[in-house]
């Protein structure tokens, strides 16, 4: 059974408010959807199972239309959404990863690196450039600590932590500076075609 990759996605229409100074609502919606599609498609290309966790009917319809399973998000924040996805994964498949849906430079090699840590019996944790956590994985249910400075909290809580540093996992799009950094990198330049 392939590893389940839990991808929480709030909404295409209302997310990324911190980009409102540089992108219109329509441009933000297009960006969020394109990033989600990029992450989920890359997960599928790596022969892993993308699981979309969302409370938004448009996101759920998109996921199902792409052939990706979707389960409801109770709407209590990212940590609860991650936990709901991991419960589903442990009950149906076993090993899991939780990753953000806004990683523009993610590629199959990044996911293979996380998967190899899982296969070795350790818990992969990938830091983002801002001190957050872009991916975390395991085989049993676990608490989550997403938010500012979450990498250190995840590192301290993991039973067998193994840090995975990868360019494709380092940058998520939260701010105008993140967007600019992605657009300047060869692996993130594709975003320019969306905007």
C-alpha cells in the first residue's frame, strides 16, 4: 500500500490573505488551486496517495474530479485537519506524510527522500525556510504543532526524528516575499504562467 500524503486545503477563494497586497482575489484563487494541483499531482507521480482534507465544497469537488480522495475537515485549524487525515491513513493504509498544499518547488525526488526515511523506520520532518514545518511523517497517530516555529516542536515530539532538508520542501507561499522567491527560482517560475 502506498503512503498516504495528507494535504489540508482550506479554500481556493478565501486563502492567502497575506498576498492581497500583490494579488487580486481571482489571482489568489488561481494560485492556490494551481499550487494544490501541483502538490497533489506530484504526490501521485511519486506513486503515493494524495488525500485532500477540506471543508470547502469546491476543493472537495476538484479533488474528486482529479481522482484524489477527499475527507471533511472539521474546521478547527490545521493541526486538527492533519490529525483527521492521519487517522484515516493509519486506519486504511499505514504510513503517512502531512504536507502543505502550497509548495511550488516540490518534486518527486523530495517525496522519495521523505518516503525513504519512513521505510527506514524513522519519522521524517522537513523544515520550511521560515522555521515552520513543510512535511512530517510517521506510521502511528501523532500530535501536530503547525504554526510559527513548528519545526522545533515537531522535532521534539517525534519518537524517531530524521530531518530532511530539500529545496522543494523549504519554500511554501505565505507572503509576497515567498511568492517573489518562488518566481525567481527555476523550479518555481511556472507560477508566473498562472498569474
